[in-house]
C-alpha cells in the first residue's frame, strides 16, 4: 500500500480503484485529474452517479434500466409485442437497437448463470420471463446471450423452463463475422457456420 | 451518440467518460457496475471525490497535496531542509518516497512547461520556488522532471531563474535502467549513459 500525503486523496483513490478495470495507479491519475478541475465539475460527476444510484428505475416489464415505470421500448406502440429478445444486460439492448433490425420487445436477465461467479438462476429475471410468457401472447423468444459456456447454460435452462408452452425458441445466428477471413476464424465458429449454412439468396439480405 | 434508455444513466456516463483514459464504453461499464452495487457504496464513491475536491489543501511550502497547512514531509523534523527536489506532480513524490533514497524536501511544480498543452511558466509554482530559494537556506536543488523535451525546457527555465543565487543545481541520473539489455536500449539513453559514466566503485552503491 502506498503512502499518500492526504487521507482525502487516499479515500478517493480507494473508492475509484473499486471501479471495474481501474487499478490504484489509474485511480490516482483520475483523482489528480479531478483535483485540477473546478469543484463544480467534480460535483457534477459525484452528483450524477449518486443520483443515478438513488433514482434509477428498472422497467417492470423487461427489467431494462429506465427513468419511468415502463421503459420507452415497452411503451412504444410501434413495437411488435409477441417477440421477445432475451439479453444479458442493457449494453446488449443498446447494441441491438443500434442495428435497427429488431422491432420486438426485450427481456433483460441482469446476468447469465455462472457457478464460477456465484450467479444462480434465482439472481436473474428468469422467473419473470416465465410469468411474462404465461400472461402475454408471446409467439417467439430469441435467445441473444453470449456465445460462451455460461450463455449456453442459460439458454438451456430457459429452454427447459419454457418447454411445452408452445413458444418458438430461436437463437441468434453464430457464424463468421462481417469482414472475417476464414483462415483466422476459430474452428468452432467455422464448423458451426458450415453446419448452419443458409440458402444463398437469403444471405444477400442480412 | 448512443441512445441510452435513461437520462440518469446517460448523465452518469457523460460525466464518467470525462475521466482520463475512459471512453464511453468503459464509462457505461462503470455505470452499470455501480448500478449493481448498494446505493451506500455508490454514495461512498461520490462522497469521497466530492469531499476531496472541496476539502483538499496544498502544502503552502512545497505545494504537495496535504490535509494540513504544511504537509507531513515539510513538517517532519528529520528531513534535511537545505536540499529541494523539484518534481512535476505528487505521483513523483510518492515514487521517490518509495525508494527511501531521499531525505530532503520537495517542490511540486504542478506540471511542466508545455506550449502544446498551453502550460506556461506562470501556471506552475516556479515563482514560489524562486521565493523559497530566497527566504530559506537552500544548498542544492535536484531537478527530477521527466526526461522529455517539456522536462528539459522546464529544467532550463528553472536554471535561468536561479542563475547566480549560489545554489547547486543537479539533475537525476539518466541512463540504462536496472535489468535493461543494452541491445534494446534506445540510442539517446545509451549514448548519455556512456557520456555520464561513473567510477565503478560508486556504482556499487545505488
């Protein structure tokens, strides 16, 4: 532990270094950067994170972060209401919204099942998904979780939970990325992309 | 600009992305991380940086960050008071203190002269250094600024300011680092380390 010349500085560095991906050196750099700013600017940062933690709501339908009881996607009358896209967190919602290719609703799990990190099904919004499928007319659920073992485990768990409810379960396509060289694609991805090959005409309309 | 589902989140991301080395993706990751924490933990972070910005003092002698009017180094009776080590910022003080090789006092410039970044001599504590040299009995000033053009410019500026005051000006040794392979050392460093070679016995006591 370094010897800081000020307890106030030390406390700020301790707190900043708890942020993900921030070590003590970066935290010190940030603290010194803040000290060069006007106190009002630092107050803007402190106030915004404090306010966010206190005031933010989660949409009661899809569990996405929202300023309202129902988020702007769930309350949008133009969205198709019988297709749900299941994602890990809100970053995936932002990423999919940016593609402009999805007009249904989301269901944000808040994580994926991971025994290594101690995340069990009960920590996620899977029960809420099952309830949602019981009360609303859901025709299709698109699983859009990470292509990892944890993602696959969560997909499997959800598929078991929704078994026999007459809902079409689909999964986002896994294959080579746009611009990928086959030579540098890992063999699992390349193998799957051959197994899941599609009619040529279809692939012209991504 | 991404479309965030919440103004509160957007505002926190905007503020976090102003931190040095933090882009919008990292800022979003941080904000979502904070949302998973208890509000008290977020309050601890917000409170510590806000408190630091409001309450922190700078030592009136060496300009180092301090919780008191005079920092714990300047007020330490065991420190030698006639040698000053001139550094860019407090990180250098921490680094030099860690070596345990310096028992004098510091003078923190608060930056180095950089026309590119618009930092002029007047933005630094150089005048205060000159005053300090006039009022205290200073025997030696060690220049410990970065080995860059900006550092060299600042060294030169300080040396001109202190010209004729009868103070020994020294500069920290520049040469190959501990563990360096000569083959991979840049030629400027290697050239200087040959020019500034020292008697062999001396180099046994780093």
